[in-house]
C-alpha cells in the first residue's frame, strides 16, 4: 500500500494542536477526520511549491492522535433526561480552543482519559475537590469530540523523510546591509550608501559609515591619507602592547 499523508500548515498551531489542509484544500482544520489525505506524489508537489506545507505520514499521525473537544461547540451542561453518564470539565482551563477533563490522573486535555460519573457522583466529586467545573452529558461530548495531533509529537525523520518525502532545497539568501554600490564621482573608487539614487563620494560614505550628521570636507586624497595615518598609529599601538 502506498504512503498517504496529511499536509500540515507549519506556520501556526492552535495551542499545541497542529493545523492541516482541510478536504479539497478548503481552508485549515485541526480535526483529522476533516483533513485532506494526499498521495506521496501529491504531498511532494505541495511541499516543493511551498515549504511551510509539510507532509506528515497519515499512519504515524493517526497512531498518536488525541481526542479533544473544542470549547466553541460545547452543549449546555447539567443533568439530562435519560442520561446516566457524565464527564467533568474544570472551568478556566484551555489548550488553544480545547478544554480539559477530569481524569484518573487529575486533569488532561485528552478526552479519552475522562472519568465517567453518574450525575450525583459528579457533583460529589466536584465538591470533594473544591473546584469550579461543568458537568456534561457524555453522549453530547462524544458527538463533538474530534481527533487531533499535537506539534510536540512530530518526528521529522519518521514522519517525513523515512516516509518517502524529499525535503526540497531552499535557495540561500545572503544577508544585506541595505546599501547600494556606486562610484565616487571625484576619484572613481567604489562607494556604498543607503540612498540607492545617488553615487556617494568618498567623504559622504565616510560620514554615513561613522554616523556623522555632516559631510567631512576632506578631498578623496586627504581622506585616504588620514585613514592611512590612523592605521599606522593603530599598528604602532598594538606593537607597543
């Protein structure tokens, strides 16, 4: 069976949760069930055209997926007729849009670990812990829980390169000072200046480089001679030390 991939938008996460390209490239989603699934060839083409769209092996992502609940879709809390299973969510705790649940290890954003209570036992547990929390009917939460994948679980070697994806070569960009090259109109020497529309004289280059608010009046020859004298003084001082 050929490798399949999700395409992650690596520019940002929602809390600790990754965003993926949604079905047919229609926006982004954190719900793996709504993420578009790409073949190896499709994923490689997308990665080549934009390096922030990173393919991750679907099989390995699915293995590490967490079930989470987005606070934007929460139903009303409280007791429901005919329901005898409830879960507890402490108030004021989020990871991105995802809420936390009371588990055997106290708290987790992974809904799979949520402890199930009767409504009466849920009230007693909240009172025992002394926390402010909401009690939700488990069937209501089951209906909105979704599979998600967290950025901390990314293993680039296994999920990208070992899965058959080749990292495209990126053009190297050279750092620039922002200065434009020109020639001194007096002596023809190469000069550099921040104003791209003018050829700097040697004096103008010297003044800008040294942060002077005025242009020194020395001619090119005098300026070069002055620099030479300063170098000689510096060399003698180093030898004396």
